[in-house]
């Protein structure tokens, strides 16, 4: 299995740290050329490899860590995404629901990646928490996964486990998945729960 992270900002780098912690190779890419990302990639770990977007999308599993509206641009990198798994870590917070054809944001994203298996995941933790070791006081930090494609979730859950997280399957995007979807200016009940708890 090969992995890439598209988007190398707060979330992309946090996830790259999770891969580096377990010594799992991961390609990282953004709109900037690989040379611009390489110093930061190397600083995270020797198996975090900066490549072009075109090369990154050769991976089997691609984590989407770009601003929500940019998913369409990333989707243009391939005419067809068959045999690829997209892990959608984006949130559409602030995007009016009527701009999403009434769909949960990840179902809207899935439309752009023709043929891909899409799993929503890793979107509910703030980047600083996502970057930290998920093994906390002997427990494993939870990641919520949801998908309309039943077969897609198992390999993503296996990856989450490999990275040290405890995956919780929420079911379809419109069912349990709704708990981790931002809608308009409202967060799903499970999003950023840790942060809200600390602020209360
Ligand atoms: N920040 C958080 O705590 C957090 C937590 C959970 C989920 N999220 C979600 O995760 C996503 C990323 O958030 P972030 O905070 O990591 O954003 P960010 O720090 O602004 O990083 C976004 C990254 O995406 C790249 N990018 C933008 N457009 C691109 C394109 N068309 N193709 C390839 N790369 C592109 C940018 O690099 P270039 O400018 O070099 O292209 C940058 O590396 C958002 O959807 C956000 O809602 C954020």
C-alpha cells in the first residue's frame, strides 16, 4: 500500500508526523514544487517524501488535506480515480449547504473524484492534536471514519491503527457520518470535541 498527503499545511504536516512516528513512507505534495516542501518534509522524517502533485496521486491512498474548495483542483490531477482511495480530511465549515447540492461535504467531494473509494476521516481533530502521539495515558486517540463504500473503510481503519489511533466506524456519510460533518456554520457534534471541552 502506498500513501500520499495532498496539502502540506497544518493538517498535512500533522499527518506526516503520524506517518513518520511509525516509520511509514508517505509522499507529500501541494501546489508548490517539491523543492519548496522538501526541507520541512525532511525535518519531519526521512520517509516523508516531497513530490509533485502529479507524482503524489500515483499512490493507492491519498489523504486530502487542502482547503475544502480546493478539492476540485486536486481532482483534476487524474481523469479517473478508479482503484484509488481518498481519505477526506477536509471540513466545509462556512460553506453554505446550498452550494453542496444538499449533500454532506464528503459526498460532494466524492463526486469530483470519479471512481474513487472515499472515506471521511481525520477531520475532527485540530491539527495540533492530530500531530501529537495518539497513544495517550495507555489509550489510543479515536478517529472517526465514515463512507458510503463499505469495502473502503477496512483498509483505512487498518492504516489508522498502524498510525496508533483507534478507528471508530460511523457508517454512511449521511448516517453516522453526519456527526463529523460541518454544515454551514455548524460543526457536527463529534468535531473538535476535545477543543470545545477544554474551552468550556
Ligand atoms: N487546521 C485544523 O486544525 C484542521 C483540522 C481538521 C481538518 N481541517 C481541514 O483540513 C483542510 C486543510 O486545513 P489546514 O489547516 O491544513 O490548511 P492550511 O494550513 O491552509 O494548508 C492547506 C494546504 O493545502 C495546499 N493546497 C491548497 N490548494 C491546493 C491545491 N489546489 N492542490 C494542492 N495543494 C493545495 C497548501 O499549499 P500550497 O499553497 O503550497 O498549495 C497548503 O499546504 C481544510 O479542509 C480544513 O478544514 C483543518
